[in-house]
C-alpha cells in the first residue's frame, strides 16, 4: 500500500491520439528518480482505438484513470485531471511529451526551498522534427504579448487553479494556457524557477494550434479583451496582432492559400511586422498561377529532402 504522506504531487496525463507515444510518456513517469507522486490519466472521447487500447493496458498502484465518452478537448481533460488531484501540487504531462527523469525530484526540492511559491517553472527542451532546442524562461515581460514566458505546463498549486477559475475554454479558443498565465502575471502571483530542464515537449506538425490556425486572430482578440491590465497600451496590442497575423499568414502559405496568406501578411505589416517572409508572400500573390504551382512543387521537394 502506498504511503499517502509521501505523495506530494500529482502528475496528470491527458490522452487523445498519441498511440505509442503514450507509452513513452508513461515510461518517463514511472522512471522518475523521486517516487513521491501519484498520477491521473484522462482519455478524451473520440481518440483512436490504438491509443485507447494502450490507455486501457496501463496499470499502476498510484494511477487512477477516467474516460470521457465524447470529445471534450485538451483543456476540459486537463481540468478533469486537476479536479481528480488529491495533492497540493499538480504537474501536467501531455501524452506525447516526456518528463526528464529527475523532473519530479527537482520540482519537489524547489517547493521545499520556496514554500511561498504557487507555481514552479524551468527550461523546456523542444525535440523531434529533425532537431531539438532548449528554451529557457523569458525574462522580458513584453514577450507575454506572444505567449507564456515559460513552458505552459509548469507545475501549479491546485488552489491557484481554483482561485483563477481554471481555464477559459470557449469553442475554437486555443490560447487557454496563455490566458491562464496572463492571469497569473496580472495578479502578481509568486513562482520559483528551476535552472534546469523540467519538461521535454515533442514538436508535431499536426498539433492542435496548427490544425485550427484560422481561429487564431479571433482568439487573440478575446485575449486582448480579457486582459486589459497587461494590454493597457497600444504597442502591446500591435505587437500581439503583428505576431498572430504573421503566423496565420505563414500557415496559409504552407497550405497554398496565397490570397489568404497575403491578406494576413498585409495585416501583419499594418501592425509593424517587417519579417522577410512577408515579401515572399507578396511575391507569390502577384505571380502567375503556373509559376506559383511550380514554386510550391519545388518547396515540397526541398522539404521532403530535409526530412529524409
């Protein structure tokens, strides 16, 4: 029987269509150097059969599982995992990501060192898609115009999540993490930093944001409206819009939608963007269709060569 007094943190894993990647995520949990954890695994309805079969096969004395009959989305599932958390602290793990083997040990040590902290943050290694990159927490608060300053799955106190009323999750909204950490910033909530990697994030072309990028501009306006404290000046609003419009233009370009790519490129320029990709998008918009098609074929060939 587990000693409940030694369990200090809950690792929540949300599952959808990760297949064998779920096994890698779970392996990284059970191989932690500290075993002072319990785990919650939430399967979202609509996930594929292979993933569900793996989910059903995973058992552990300190693991509890639950399943939604219908698709709810990642933030409803994460909210459920936090609700099922029996510990003061919660550490999230997406089912296609990995925890470094000493992550829980580092987190628990920092919690002991900084009892006033309500969240813990550190570096995050982004891997796959041909390369890897370690991202350290951003120090410049102005970068909150674009995204959270550190890995958005940073461990938090359960009571902090409740105090901030959880995630904002209306339909077609994909900034729930960003929205949450803007709330943390605006309320001056204290966190503590670990100067090591505490999370490994897998880069995937079929991520939720990329698949639903057409909703990004509307979602940004919701962010701006919800956070008047941070977005109190026009410069921050322009920076945020420039970033989202440019990202949207890039993704429309990737899918060969040159008119829409040009539309959002122009909006990015109006908000201050001078990224080199803007000129390429403008060039593609004005060139004859036959030349545009040949250019796209060449880009696809080059990308396939790089992947190989």
